[in-house]
């Protein structure tokens, strides 16, 4: 039977087994995988019809390649055999004595045995009558040495003459030929129709590389689903790195110690750009370059002064100006074959943005990217920093990895499904990403987290306590939280206050149990005792006991309210001015700290309000820029206007690198897509740079209350009128007390 008939039989058998895959695709895959052994593949499939679905590793190499190719084609029924020893899915290039396929790592473990001569544990090079010999004993074996006919020394045999005499490697001279290309006389590397070819002139016929797509010499032929690769695209076989322990392309086939490209030691030299001694990433025309300078130069191409093209400047001209690769005499232009732009490419001959569609389809699947994940794919492709998206797609424990797990599980993407990962940051990021892409509906996360927390608390308490806590949590505390969420007034402190109320009630009931009492028998004495024996947060029990009294679950018990207190933390005038001047003039401070600090020090704005500011809250008027902190806009001084404008521009650039919708342009954005910065985190950043928020705010409000009436302060800063009046009284704006005291004194 010829090859075409065998290929037809294999195609028919596989197409019958996998009805969902077109026969033309099956034939193409079988032709490539079978290579020159398609007849063996046909014979094995006839003897074992379930060879592609059973996962049995005792199959020929052609069937193995066929299974891998069909699996990549989308055939879920096909089972690619794993290593019979370790169970890992790796290239299975070796067999056990029972013909089961094993990986290279397990094969090397099997070959490690005791040498019969030196007694050391190692890989056996040869087996003799006395036993196996390791490579060292085999090389130094006197039986392998014979006396050379020319030099007379006992050495390893390199060749034998027709008369039986031997020559060592030093005395042996290979046949000399005249190269048909360069006409030099020397050993021949190969022969063609023109005659002999020396090593310098010999070149394999170039073919299309499966990695970069260019016509180049192929160093690794297609095998096991891997395409032909040129020297630039082939980085070594997939092995477990002996340094980092990850399965990556590794070098070290002859040493036996595999190292990936990240762990392999690099030659040390002085970088031509940063002038530091470091590992050499590459050698450009301008000299050796380290890894950071290599990445920085490729990511920031410049205009070449000679050809005016925008490319990475990797060479120097006679005037020591940075020039591009082609002008420096090299072909390293780093241009994308798709869009033509030069810069940092994701893969050979393709930039990150052009490679992103293929990467997204490979990460999430062709069908998902074209259906319900299409809005997310479109948002990711519009991101201003494509390398960040690539890192997110391939980073372990990222939102992309979690999304792949959820897609593989088959469950629909819902908020409830993501709620099953409550403590994973990747799930929180993925949720915001899906909401911004309008794949998931918008919901109040503070409300959802409060409900989930209360459910966990109620499940953990005893049944007798749950009978009391559940009505209180559901109809009192959670009802208020839901009302504030509907009105858009639920803040982080409001949700925290609700949790504190539930915790106080839970701890109080546990304390009552420890005294062998019941709630209905608790007296005012026990309540006062419990409150006095703990922190002031126990005063939050007041709401719970008022509810139990109304519902007749306890006696009429009293808990004092939260004590009113006057602000005591202030800055003196010099310190206040010094901190405000530092925010305006110190360029070493981060932009967000300078802008937020200036708003707190100048206007006394709450950090919770600052974190909710958007770009549209900044308005340009004929008198200058103003910012909306309350009902009426506040005119900003030029120095503060410059700080806020700089922060708005930085926020715009930062949000441009985030996937998802940027309709809400927050002035202080969060790393989570579409979310503002946390007020707590913004406060901590101010404190880290020496700005005490409470003291700064109290001093600013006191100064404003000393100059402006309370209604004006309430209108400009968004304060309640009662709060503004309290600050006015504290600043002694009300002269009634003074006049009364003065009149009494005069009488």
C-alpha cells in the first residue's frame, strides 16, 4: 500500500472517531504528524482503534504526534498520553522496557545506576561483561586504547586504515577536498551537484520558520506539533529548569543540568548605556547592553538623525549620536511585520499590539473571544500599554488565569461565581474588569461585601444566638445599609459601622453566656460592667439593646451615646504654611500626594471626598480654574491649580493603560479598573510623606471658619450647616458670648 492510500485510511478512521472535525483538517494534521511513518500509524490504529482516546502511552511516535495535533485542533475526545513514570504531560521521547513512553527526565533517572568499576552513582555509558560503566570510566578504560601507528602513543581510536592499523584523533587527517564555492582545500562538510562544500560555504536550504515566518535556515525540524524553527526562534526544549523549577525552554542538553534563559548565567561586561558591570543581554553596534537598558531602548524608540526613521537607536555615528540599526550597518530594525512600527516586539517580527489578538484567542479560546467575551477583548486591545496586558495574560495567579479556570469549568460568569473566591485579589480585579466591559451587571460592592460578611458571621454563631442576631442583622442593620446603598450614600465607614454593631451584639451575647445568664435576665449592672471593661467601641451596643427592649427580648437597658468631643489635633501656623509650601514646591513628592495634601491643607476637605473627585469636577472659568467640593465651585490659586491639573493628566495617562471603559475619569484612580482610589490608602500615602490628615484638616477648617460665615463654608466645602456652625463657634466667630461678658463686666 502506498503512502496516499495509508493517509486516506488514517483520515477515514480519525474522521469517524471525531465527527465534529472536518475531514480536510484531519487529513492535513495526519499528513504532517505521520511524516514518513504514516503506514505505521495506519497499522497501529487498525490494531488499536481506541489508541487516540485511551491515553495508553504504548503508541508509536507518529500516533503520539497525531494525538497532540488533534488536541490542538480542538478534539476534546483525544487523550494525549502522559509520562508513564511521573504522569506529567511532556515530550515523550523515550520508552520503558514495557514500551510505555516516558519523558527525558524520567529516562535519565532510569539510567542512573551504580558503575561496576568506580562504584559511583551515575549514567551508564556502556554495558560490558563485568557490568555497566559510567562515562568517566568508559573514557579512561585501558581496553579502549590502542597504540597509534603514527605517534606510537596508546590513545582512543579515531579511525582504522585498510590494513587494520589505527590512528588517534591527533594524527588522523580527514580527506581534503577543494570547495566548489570558495576553492579552498580542506575537509568537506557536504557534497552537492557542484562538488564538495567546506564548512563555511555549506548552508541548508532556507524554509519558512514557524516562529517568525521568515525564510531562514531551520535548526529544529517540525515534530510533535512544534513547527520548523530557525536559530533565533528556538530557545531549547521544554524542560524543568534545575534553578527555578519551572517548565521552560532550557539549555544544557550535553551537561545534563537544564537552565532556562532567565536562570542561565550571562557574560559580564560594562554596559555601553548605563556604564555598569552587568550581565550582557545583547551586543549592539554601540557595545554590550544589559537587560534594563535593552528593554528601555526598545520600548522608547527615537528618531534617527541620519534616516529620520523612528526606531530603537542602537548604534553611534561619527559624531557620537545615537542612530538606528540599519544606519549602523546591522539588520536589527525591530520592525513589526504587521504594522511596520519599530520598538519592543512581543515575539519575533511582531509587536505586542499586533500579537494581542492571537494571544487573547490562545488564552480564552476562539469561541469565547468572538461571543460573550468580545467586549472584554475589544477593551484589552484598546489599552495604551499592550505589554502590561501581555504580562497579565501570562502571569500566574492573575485575573486572566482565574478567567481561564472559570471558562474551563463550564459555569456561567456571574457575580455569585466570583463570590466563591472572596480572598483573591485576582477575582476582585477580574470582577471590576468584567463590570467595566459590561459583561457583568453593575452592583454595589460595599453592599454585597456587607451581606456576605453578615451571612458568614451568622453561620458561625450558635443556634440560640442566631435566633436573636439574624432578625436584628436583617431588619435593622442590613436594612439601613441597603437604604444608604440605594441613595448612593453608602461609604466604607458606613459599612464598617454596620459590622461593628453586629460584632458588639455577638460579643455581648457570648459574654452573657459565659456568666450563665440569659438575655432577658440581664440587668443594667451587667451592661455597665461590660461597657466599662472594654474599648469605647462597645458603646455601639446601644442600637442592639434598644431593639431588644422594643421587641421585649430584654429589659429596658441603657447605653450612653457616643460622647461629643472638640477637635484637639491642630498644627501651628508656621507648620501649616510649611506643609502647604512643601506640597506646592517639593517636586520629589508624588503628584497624587501633592494634590491631595494641598486640598486638605488649604480647604480642609475630607479624604473620602477627595478620593471621589472626577475630572469633570475641575472647571475652567474666565477667572481661572475652579474645583467642585460642594454645591458651589471653589476658585483655586494658580499653584494649587497646577498641582490638580498635573494630577488630572497623570490620572488620564494611568487610566489609559487600564482595560475597560474610562467613562468615569477619576482624579485619583485605583489600580482596579473603573474604581477610585481608596480613601484609606490615600490617607496612608499622605501620612507616609509627613502630612497628618486630621491635624491638617482641623487647622484648615479653623482658619476658614475664622474668615468666612458658616453658610458660605457649608456651601463651598459640602459640609452640613451644623458642622460649619460648630467650626465657627470653635473659631470664635460668634461674638455673642463676648458681648454678654463685656456687658456684665460694665454693670
